[in-house]
C-alpha cells in the first residue's frame, strides 16, 4: 500500500509499505479521508513529539475491509471514524479515570502507523461506527471536534459569558460554534486574516478584531470594560498566550488550547494572576468525547459548510502540509483514493 512515512524532522516521503497481519481484536480500515492537523506540521518540523518511523495521520475515517479473531462489534463494510488516542488502562491516571493523561498514552499517526495511507490497522476499541449517510469530509473533523468539546468543558463557559477566542483557524472556528452552543452571550474573535474573520462572522461571531490593525486590548475593553469572562487561545503562539492573560477579567478563565512548539516560554507576572484571581487551564486531547463529536456534527451544532477545504492525494502531502501551516486553507485533507 501507499503511505506517508515520517522518518525524522523534515524527512517525509510517500512509500510502498507492507501491511502486517491483523492481531486479535484488530480491524483493517480502508482510509477514505484523513485531515491534516497543526500537530502534523509540528511533527514534521521537529517541534512536537512522535515516535518515527511512523505513518502520519490521526484525524481519519474509512471503511472496514477485514476483522480479526476477537472482534465482536464490527463487520466488513461498516463506515468508522478512528479515535487515535490509546490508553493503557492500568497506570495511575487511567485508574483515576483520567485516561487522556495516561502515562503510556500512544496515538495512531504519532506513535503507531496512522491514517495517511491507503489502509490502517486499528484496535477495535478505537473505532466508532458512523451513522448512515455521514458526510466524508465531516468524518475528518470528528477527532478535532472531540478535542474542542473537551476544551469547552475545561473552560467552563456559562450562559451569557463574554468569550474571546484568539485565532480563527480550524480549531478557533470549531471552538466558536461550540462555545455558542454552550450558551456564550457574546463571542469575540481575534484573527488577522480577513477570510477567516468572514467565516467566523457567518458562523455567529459577534465581534471581529484584526490584531494587525487594532489595539486588541483597547478594542476589547471598549466592549467589555472589565475584560472577557473566558479567553481561549487557539493560535498556539507565545505572544497570543501572553495576550490571553491581559484580556481576561478579574475572576476570569484563560484556556491555553493552541499547541505551542515545545520549548516556547512566555513572561508571566504571578502578581497579576494573584490580583486578578485568574483560573488558567490547559486542555489535552479528547477523553470520552468522541461520540459527542459525532453527534455535534450530525446534528449541525458544528458546521463545516462555510470552511475552505482543500483535498490532496497522498502524493501531494507536502503541499497539503504547506497549505495548513501557511493558513491557505481551513483544512487540508488527504484522500488516498484521489
């Protein structure tokens, strides 16, 4: 089969790779679509962890081609989405119910061969059967939506809150829709790209701020003099993480959702955190939120019809990564059959 193999930072190639035999409890999935994530970009650049050599791709769905002995809940021909995060179920964190913090967490497309390939072998417990007629493009959004749902849970958005979201890329636009559904009273989007601001407006943003031409803090405080109740950083940059602390009101919440490159540091004045009594939270992957993500997309709580989506064959994976990293698209997708 053809697959996108990551061997070391800046070394990525499309190769012919043999599939091993299925083990007990595994299914063989023919990949229909695989989303390109900012994490994939960071992995290739060497600024995010992985376990090479490995086939990239952790936002994917496909059709079951074969099932091994011990598979009880799946049959050939079913459409499934794949939750890439595999917990050991035995460590300290797993036994506390915090499976996403598993000491031995492994991810398809990061540690184990993933979905940027014609086929992928998947443990059956990582697969979720899709409803009949579930759109192929929407299936590639299930994994990121599941992560954003966890982020909204962690941020604790309350009915009527003023929520500022920094960054209106894939994650920021998903976050916008889910905080709106959670009851946010006013949503402020901070995004330098005009096209992304336009999409945010169509999806229900109340206020749009262009940080390249406005003083963000001054503009926001003209609308919310005390600051935002919740600030969610979705850009994954040190300067925007720092800005988040400035924009939150006293007693507010700051969520660092965007993935900054490993080693990124920001100056933080502890007295400001103390005086403002800030709650600062992180949000990591998607514990028990995959089914909720499928429902949110199926019911139209999360829409992707306004998104710019660019599809690429496996052979054009580097172009797909470039589009994603340079903000030329809302979502690059690999379609192995293209």
